[in-house]
């Protein structure tokens, strides 16, 4: 009896993990966001196209990192590293766009 109780306390101490139903819900949301990205490429949204894609990308990144990489249930330091890396990548992407914007428009 004591081994069962010890095992139960060990599994609950690791925290909550997503259920298969959670993964199906995340799949649905990711599918919808991807459909929005593809749809935006067929609809002329003008200058909002790139910011819209970046916003959708960040949302999808947060969902994948939070659920599939289990950052939602991990210590905050790991999440801070991921967010920091994302912000650095977005900053670099913005700088490259500004530097080469003349080459793209030409």
C-alpha cells in the first residue's frame, strides 16, 4: 500500500500535463490560425499583410512552445529564455526588413 501512495505523490508532484483532448484542441486552434495565414495570402489586406502574419506567427509559436514543449507547466526561467529568443529574432527580422526594404521594392 505504501508504494502505491508514494508513486501517486511522485506523479502529482511533477505537475499537470496536457490530456489528449487538450492536444486536439490545440491542433484545432493551430489549424485555424494556419488557415487564416493562407487566407491572408489570397486576400489583399494591403500593408497589414506582414504585421498580420507576424502576429499569427507569435501566437502559433506561443501555443507550440507552451503546450508541446511543456513550457506552460515548467519553471518561468525556461519561458523567459524562449520569449527572449523570440524577441531577439523579431528584432533581427525587423532590422533586416528595414535594411533591405529598398531592394525588395525595386
